């Protein structure tokens, strides 16, 4: 039979493992969203990965507490330079996507990239997908 201390240790280990597993799944969702956004905008997603910048508790649109994770990444618009960007997720849903020059318009483009002010947290879409926006600067 397990003692109280052993049960507490086991519970802490299980919670830590669940947190790590969830963090890996969210990171993969961020990678997938960045690959798709860069491909749609004809940008190069350098290093093919994102790096965690911050993780904070925040309330989602329904008022539930969830984790807001912000990731940094590198991209190139010419293939000969290195620029920085960031992507923010609430849970597994993309809520903001930013480039060095400003937020990224998630719509596919035929010509030069356009920029928007932000991707609103309440936008429709599935986890990892990028919502449509029409306003440009």
C-alpha cells in the first residue's frame, strides 16, 4: 500500500508529465500554424520550429482559465535574411501572429504580404487554423 507522501509524489509526477505532454502538443500546433502561414505568404519558416517565450494563465472567451503561450520564430522573406516573429496561442487556438514589420495577415495572397492589427481571440476557426480578416493598413 502507498503512503500519503508517495501518493502526493506520484500525483505531482503525473501532473508534470501531463503538463509536458500538453506543452508538446501546443508547440506542434504552433509549428503547424507557422508552416501554413509562411507557405501561404511565400515566406521561409527558418529552423522549422518555434521557441517558447512566455507562458501565463489567462481567461479565454468563455471565461475559463487556460494557458496563453507565446512562441518566437525566425522567418525570411527573401531567403537571404533572418527576421523575427511571434505566435500566441490560448490553449491550442492561435490568437495572434506577428512579424517583425507587424502582425501577419493570415489570408493567402497573390502579391506582396499585407498586414493587420491583430488576429482577434474570438475569431472562428479550429485549433491551429488562422481566421479570415479583411482589414489591411
